[in-house]
C-alpha cells in the first residue's frame, strides 16, 4: 500500500510529511478590517526576505471601487448592529 501511495505522489512524499516543512501563506484581513492598499515594500526589502511578495494590480479601477463600497456598507452595518 505504501508503495502505491509513494508511486502516485512521488518517491519522497511520505518522507517529506515527517519533516519540518515551511510554506509562506499570505493572510487576508479579518472581518471588519478593510485595507485601503496592500503593500509589501518594507517586507520585500528586509535582509531575511528570500522570496519577495508582489501584488498584481488590476486595471478595472471602477470594479474595485464598486466592490470597496459594498464592503464598506457591510462593515458599517455590522458595526452599527454590534
């Protein structure tokens, strides 16, 4: 059975599951927190940053602003209720 698993997922899959593997995860803001702009400039310039994070900007500015307004209304309604 282990051979079948190893064959389908690669020879090192089982071995790698028992190592201290690390993965970078970009976190999104929590409920009620609205960021005006996501910027990783300071993080990218740190000496220990091995893999800089780059954000792809969208060209649909109106679509982004419309979504922002919907989010602001939602956040405001949650704040009023609580």
